[in-house]
C-alpha cells in the first residue's frame, strides 16, 4: 500500500483531533502541520515530532509534496486557504462550512474539478443515527420547520 502524505492546516482544538486521527490511520503519514501561533506550533511539534511545522500555509504548500491537505481553521479563512490548497494540486478535506458564500463554494468546486482534485467537506455527523431520527420525526410531521 502506498503511503498518503498528509498536511494539516490549523492546530486548534479540532485540528488536534484531526492530527491524531490522521496519525492513527495505516497508510497515512502526517507529514506537515501549519499552526498560526507559537503556542500551537510548539504543541504540534511536541505531539507530532515526525511532522514538519510551519507558521505559514503558503510556505508549507510550496515546500511539501503532499497528497492530501486537511484544513481545520475558523470559517472566515476556509475559502482563501482551500483555494490555495487546490491551486497547489493537492486533494482537500475541508471542515464545514465549505465557505461563507455560495459563489466561493462554487469557485472551490470549479477549481477542484479543473485540477482533477478531490474536495471533501467534513460533515462528521452526517451518518449519525441521531440525525436519521430527526429526519424521521420531520418527515412524520412531529417536528415542523420554522
């Protein structure tokens, strides 16, 4: 099996969970982490000493030969960083929301399509049985939309 070289942009509370998940997957290697603050950079290095740590996502994307990049940042940064990842010819896992405007979402889809790269949005509870029950209640008229 070929190893998938993964980068992570964002090492806050959720980014740390993503890093642990990537590092635990057979066939995946957490190659690089981009963390904005000195504190999160230090924690990323301590938690994942095998990964190279960057404070700038542009530098990480230019320096690393990544197969996949996982972006876990505040929502207002999603579009710009996701666009940069796709422009670097890297597959992308992007936390929700995809972007803050429909036009930005469409632009990311167009870019991923033109670059022939996968664009996946992290809807981690999408297949939860709880949401299935909510849909069942809505469909049955027990819960009404507002």
